[in-house]
C-alpha cells in the first residue's frame, strides 16, 4: 500500500509525460486565479493590517454588476459598446463602494483594535450578499467573455508525444495576473501613495501625525482592491459562470496568503502557484490512491505546515518582539 502511494504516481509521471504537462498547466492556471483573489486581500492588509473577509463577495458583486449592467445596456447600445459601457460603469460602482465603505464603516473605526475592523468586514460581506441578491437574484449568470474581447477556444499541442490542450482564456488570465502583480509591486515600492500605504499599515496614529490622509488612503486601497476583484470576477466567471458560490473559492486565498505572506504582492502569486499546482498534482496522481477529495483539503494542510515552521510566509516580514 505504501509502495503504491509513494512510487506509483512517479511511475505514471515518467510513463505519461504529456498528462504531467497537462496537470501542471491546469494547476498553474488555478494558482494564478487563486493569486488574483489573494491580491485583493494583500492590498487591504497592507493598508490597514486587517484581513478583509469581504474580498470574496466583492469578487462576486463586481462580476454580477458587470453582467447586470451589460444586460440592461446591450439592447439599446449593441453588444460591443454595451460591454465597454458596462465595464466603465462597473469600475465607477467599485469606486462608489470603496468611498461608501470608507465613509460609513472605516472612518468611525480609526484607531480601533484590528479585531473590530476585521468584524466590520464580516458586516460588509453579509450586506453585499443581501444587497446583491436583491438586485441580481440568486441564479448564476454567464460572463460576457466574447463581448469583452477575451480569447475563447483552445490550442491543441503535441508535447512529448502526447496531446496537451491549453485554453486561450487561461493564457489571458496568466498574462493579466502577471501584469497586475508586477504593476502593484512597482506601485507599492516606488510611488508616494505606495509608501503612504505602508506607513498606514504600520501605525494609523503615526501616519496621521506626518500628514497622511487616512481617509484618502483607504478609499484608494479599497478601490484598487475592487478593481482586482472585478478582474478576478471576470476570469473566474468566464470559467464557471458568476454566482454567489464563487465567494467560497475565496477561502482558498487564506492558505495562499499564509504561504506567500500577508504583506507581499509577489508572495500572493508564488503562494497561489504552490497551492494550485499542489492541488492538481495531488488530486490527479494521489487522489485515486487515497479515495479522492485531496483538492478540497490539501491547501489547508500545506498552510498548517507553514504556520508551524514559517508563520510569516515565504515573503512576509519576520516579526521580532522585544520584551
């Protein structure tokens, strides 16, 4: 039994390298999409030091808003213009949402303990669920992939003597995620706003004392997280439609953040790739040997191991407390 579990998967990899390549590609794409979700969490955490539980529902809300606006606009404007207008208006909606969260929720809680801000994100989550269901209903909606000019179809490759199928949408998702990670990393490192975001994360009082507007910073960071949520909603929705069930997928961001570090933008992508590839490899090669279901729990086992041996993650700042 132990021989089968530890040796058979590697024998299969050697005998069928094309299936190994296919599994690695699917894991890479899943990891990129996990990383997109984790990016939103990293942005909020860097600006407030709080884990934003509402990021998952923001992904769903942004996707539903885009599809809902398109359905309203396309009959009178046409599909192409309707999709463009819906995208612009959705960006506007995410800005209004960011401004409202800052004004109604965050501003009254300045300098409060982190646990209070964390619980406030729970309230935002359930408000957006109820508000979204009242406007868009609870049924899944099809993402407007073609209207947004996203590539469709697949590329059929002959690799290592076997057939490997790569979806064009997956390639687009990987490219867009890479550009967003690079852009956000440069933004935080080299811009004045990026440095202000890091200062706010270190101490609200210290940031206020040097003239940094906490209110403006929070609007900017929540709006940026909203844009990330919109891109994530488009990519996830194109693969599995847009529904409130997508918010459950956002829970996978927690092990991604534990691996990469809660404050690291590059860590989000690295952690996402580790989780995505690990899940697909585990489910395909080891799942049949242990009864299946590995994909649902492997990420949390990997995260638990990191918490035991490197709790700050691969790219997180090591915390040193002086007594």
